[in-house]
C-alpha cells in the first residue's frame, strides 16, 4: 500500500513539472521605475539588487531550484505578495501619499530588521544586510520622503 502511495506521489510530482507559473522577468526598465523620477545612488542600488528586487520589482533573478514544482509556485506566490506591498518597478505610478507611506515602511523595515525576510536570507546569504547597509537604505528613504513631499506640494500648486 505504501509503495502505491509513493508511486502516486511521484507521478503527481512529475506531472506538476509541466505546469509552471510565469516568471517575473522584464527585459527593459519600466517607465514607472523608481529610478525614472528619483535618484537611486549606486550604493543603494547595489543593496536593493541583492536584498530587495527579487520580490519587490518586475525582475527576479531566479535560482536553479525555481524550475522545480511545487517550489516555483511557492516562489511565485511570494514574489506576487512582495510586489503587492512594494514594487520599485512601478513606484512612480503610486500616488504621492502611497509612495511616501511605502518609503516610511522601508525605513521601519530596516530599523526593525524585518526585511529582508529570514526565509529569503537563509538561501541568499549575500542578502543579509549589515547595519551600515541598513543605515544607507534608511538615509536614502528619508531623503526620498522629503522629495516625494516636495513633488506633492509642487503638483498641488501647479493645478
């Protein structure tokens, strides 16, 4: 009986390999990318690429195991959830209020150490941020909040 169950599970896993989610890969920079309106300094860009963009942009760098089901489905769900909360590739499409709030959350996520997620850094050791890197993200996000608010005020004045 156990053998039949194991064969059945094996067949299900083999069949599952043919049903893959669409990958989160874009070939070009989105017109709404954060860098199209706001400066992203080189040091911050490097940090975002190694620790944030896989789940918070339209361009994920997939590891080899992302081609195995059901892992790919789990990763896809995780990426969709991350992009729902913050998507740097669509950032300039946000309202000023939402963009400001997202930067406030970026600051909190670094000061309170809840991003990047432990489940991500277990497999991506280079995504573990030092206190200095967290400070760089916080400083950038605080400065960006000032720019977002200035843009908000100037857009109201021009109306």
